[in-house]
C-alpha cells in the first residue's frame, strides 16, 4: 500500500505530544505543540517509518491513506 496522505485525527482522542512519531520519522513528523506533518515530506520514501510511527502512537491519532 502506497501512502498518499498522513494526517492528525483528533476526533476521538487528542495528541499528547509524546514525540514518538518525530523520534521514529523526523523526515515526516514534527511535534512543536502537537504533531504536524512536514510540508512536502516524501511519504513514499518513508513509508516503513511512517507505519512504525502510527503503531507507536499511544493515542492512535495518526492516520494514513
């Protein structure tokens, strides 16, 4: 599955700014106050690390499609 989009979905839970995603994949994620996706990040080149970050998110707010 090729990842085309990554976003923060806080409809059920809220990002707690733990920094797991940024530690795993700083090429795609930054956590200033809440997680943000780096503009123009190369999602295809970082797909494996993005999926690892999704799994490591304690609040399950990172979504991909």
